[in-house]
């Protein structure tokens, strides 16, 4: 028998951290910080923990890893995710696709369709526990693997009850960029949607219209050598050999909220030169912090969602596939709304500890 409890990540798009008690061991599933600067990892969550599992390298899942290192805890992660851990981390490697036996528990991993080296976790406890971390089945860049059945699931519900599929997101995005004059800056996480966005734009406008900043080029070169991607990903290989060229129409740059890196540099330069809103624009496509919202509040700032989390239809499909009896809608601000959704077919849990 085991028990799972959500310490953080329910009722907010905040730090991911779940506490799993099994066979006398305490394991934390993710140890996030943010994405807002005020949403910090609480070191008290580590009290009594024997190990930490990290699903992928985005800050709201890995940002508190330094506390785990300081506490001397081993961290289980894939080889790619481990690159983002502090140098002193005691890393235990997880496969991106495979089975890992630990303390009498069979742990199955699969690619999550969301991040380079990112995985979901399935624990062979009772009738099964599935923890998605962040996941997507719509990516043309990241590969996705189907998980085993599980009676208990903690699902990425970052988009809440939004049911808009990626093809409709693309239509709205394409309409916007077709009507914006001049250059367009697309702030992204290099290990996230940078590659998929490059695929989409190259297909529509050709290689000469798109550049990637050095951070994105480095990340995508590493990605193409990995097993995390779909076969289509290799189509952008020629783009990675191009150097910086400031006159390209589309600039895909780190960081995702334009609060650092090349994205911050371009946004600042365009604002100071009074180009922003005239012949230069910034289009955000993911979760926006206060900094990004500030840019969107002035002419030249725009938002069009690019699905990197599951819409409602995929959430429902996952519950049906798992044959889930209960689930927690994680990473959304109003999980109580799921209590009255008739099509889910599984009981909702939130803050209580669940026996497995």
C-alpha cells in the first residue's frame, strides 16, 4: 500500500511537488519553483524525504532542486533533465522510456510530449498511480508515449476546461502574424516549444524568414541527437547552421517571458527605439508572468496560446485510457470546477491524502 498527497500545484499554476509514501519510503515527485517569482519552493516539503523524482527541466518542476541537493537527497531524472540540476546533485538516471525497479516498486517512464528529456511517471502501487508532470499529445516536435492503466492519476490541467485543440491555436496564431507588419519576436523556452515553432514557421515562410538565438540553437542541436523527438524534427536541421541575422522576420529567442536572454534584449531595444508596436512586435505563446503581461499591456505586445499542455478533450481521453477511478486536476487555479464536469468519469481529489 502507499499514499499520495499534493503538497503544491493544486489550485494554482505554481510549484509542482507531490509526496508519495510507499514501502516505508518517502519520495517527492518534482520540486518546483515559480513560475511567478513569488511562488517559491518550501524546503519543509523535504522533511522526511528519501529521494526526489524530477519529470522535466522547467523551473516550476525543477527550480527547488538545490534544496534537495543541500539535503543530500538522490534525484531521479533522465540524462537530459539531469543537465539542468546543480553540479553537486546525486543523480540516479531514469530512462526516457522504460522500467526502473526501486524499493520493491516498479516505475515505468515514457516521453511526455512536452519537454526535451521530459517523462511521465507510473508507479506500480495498488491499482497504479500515474503522475503526468506536464504533458501534451499534440506536439509535432516532442514524442509522446502512452502510459499503462492506473486507478489514481495526477494530471496536468494547466489549461483548465479550455477545449481548444492545437490546430485551432495554429489558425489563430497564423492569422495574427499575417496581420502584423515588420519583425516578430517569439520568446520561448529553448528546451520547450522553440523547435516546434521553428518547424511551423519554416513550413509556412521558408528558412530565410526564421532565426534562432544561440541559446535555442544549442538546445535544438542537442535535441536532434536525442530520442525525445518525432521524426519530423530533423526537418529544421539546416536552420541550426545559420548564424545571427537581425533582419529575419521571425526571431525565436530565449527567455519565454522576455525577462532575460536575447528576447529581453530585443524587446528592450525595440521599445527604446520606438519600433515596438510600429514595425516590431512581441508575441507570447505560453504562461505569462507579470513581466510578459506588462509588455502585452502596451502596443506591440500580443498573446496567442500555443498548446504545450492538454486541452480538456485530451484530459478526458487520458482518464478514459487509464481507467482512472480518481484524479487530481493539477496546475490550474480552479480545480473545484472539475467536480461538476459530467464527462470525466473519475472522482476528483485535491488536498487530501489518497490511499493507493
